[in-house]
C-alpha cells in the first residue's frame, strides 16, 4: 500500500521509512516545516533537518516532499501554548502538536496524496482487538512516547504505523548504521519543537509581558520578587532567585488573583505533594471513558514512572484521579495519562 512517512531528519523517522520500504510498501517521505518566525537564527535547525531527511530519503530510495504547516501550527498549537502560559499554567505543546499537526494536518495531507497509511518514528505501537484499535507503549521503556500520543482517536490510529515502536533505540541505530543511513548517529532533538535549545525565558518574553509580583513562603511572608508567573512552573528549583541557608527552594503554587509565587524549602515539602488531581478536556483512545471502578496506573509528566490510581469521577470531559501515594509537583496545564498495563487509555489536562 502507499505509505507517507513523516521524516524529521532524525534517525527514528528515517528507519521508519526504511522498514516500510523493506515491507514492500510504496513509500513517500514528507518533511513538515512547522515554525518559521526565526528560521534563520542559531537555534532553529529546520534547514539542517531537511538536508538530513533528504539525504536519508535518497539512501533509502524514496521521494521526499516538504510541506509547510507553520500557519496551522501557529493557530492550533502556539496560540494555545501562549494562552496557557498567560493563564499561569504550564502546557505541553508536544501533546497538542501530535493531535493537531502530525496526526491531523499531516494525516489529511497524506490522504490527499493517496496514502492508505502514515508512518512516524514515534516509540509506540498500535494493536487491533475486540473490534477497536489500542495504543500501546513502545517496547523501549526509556523512549516510550505513548504519553504524547494519548489524544489520538480511533480514526487516526486506523491510518497509523509506528514502525519502530517494537524496537529498542539501540536496535534502531544499528539498523540505520547497517543500512548506511547518513543520520544513524545523529543526536536526538530535545526541548519544545519551536524553541529548540534556546533559553526558554528569553523566548517566552518575546510574546508575553513581564508582570512582576511577590514571591512568598508558605505563610505568606514576602521573600523576593518574581518576573511574572508565566515564567515559572510547579516544582521548579533553578532560576527562582532566592538564596540563603537551608534546603533548596521550589515553586509550590501560583496565586493568580494575587500575582504571587509561592515557594517552599525541601524537595519533599507537603505542598509539593498531591494525592488527588482534577483534569479537564479528557480524551479517550477508545472513544469512551474507561471503567471508573477499575484500578489503573497514571503519570502526570513524561519522565515519570507509572503510579497506581483510580479514576474517581467522570463528568463529561472532566475527571478526578486518586493516586495510591502522593505525587510530586503535579502541574496544571500538563497532562495526566492513564494506562491499563501496556494499553494507553487516554487522559486529560490537569486543572488542579
């Protein structure tokens, strides 16, 4: 069948394209350009990534098309990113990018090209059983990306191939090396896609005004001044600007109405621990909420081990999740994602 592969210039998507070609499919590579506000500065790697994607496509023996989704990205992802930060929350744009760009705008474009499936280099898997598609964790626990994909729908999963999801990262690099792919040793990209490796506050300050206010301790005593609540996140330790003796200071809360940043001392301070959270805008892979009476596991950030929990309340798109043990630095704006063993069930955006 015809498969359009999203090629980013990295080794994972290149191997995804290679494996699709080896499986006998008619493969076309597609490079997505999603950001162009400062495409010529030192932090943007779009041109270098396109060159790497083209070199890999040439080696594999497939065509590569470049498509510009920057307008869609700015409207659907970046605008929401700024709205969330302005409201004092810490959004996860990678989750929104997958739902709105990589598996919507890209999927729609691929279908117009006549594709039956799209493939990406994500570390996740798709299974079909009991008359529905299931999103599964990637086999490499250290690279599993199902957290970022938890908003995908049945319709989207019906058209997706995660070609490297059943492999370890070391295997992916070995396959790339043996196939002579020029990006076999390319370093993995990190950070938010449109920010790259640039200083985060410097970038955010371009778009959001600074609104200084008081930094207070748990008792409401003023101990410093912040530059604007948007520039801090729950659990943050570095860059707060408070010194002195004793344990390190951490951001524990943002009092939006008072424009106050609450900080506490010590990584295990009670104000940094939450056993129950609420989340909104819930999305479920199966199309319906899982059984609230069942025991599940969940994570409230990507680099986190699963924790046992129960889905305590389901009301339209709002949920409450009760954990068996307190979770550290639960952050409004981030996603809570629920699992049933290997199956990613979906999740919601943490509100409190």
